[in-house]
C-alpha cells in the first residue's frame, strides 16, 4: 500500500529500533558503548535518541 503524502517520516529518526542491527551499531559507535549498555538505556528511558544520549552521558 502506498504511503500517505502527509506522513511525517522524520519522527522515525528520533527513535532507536533496538531490533535493527544497523541502528544499534550506529549508536554504539557514536556513543562509544556496548550493546548491553545501549539495551539497558533503552529499557531505562525508552527509545528516544536524545533521552538515551543524555542518560548515558549522566552515567559516565
């Protein structure tokens, strides 16, 4: 089915899909963390990129 032209795709960039290897690998490299640290952060604060980054910066 075709996507609606009014759909805001940029909202997807605000979130991290923990089941997507490429997104996990990108976040791990960007933040210099392990997969376990990233999955723990996602469980703690949800999958919003900004919240994950601020959570991990506080924990360092």
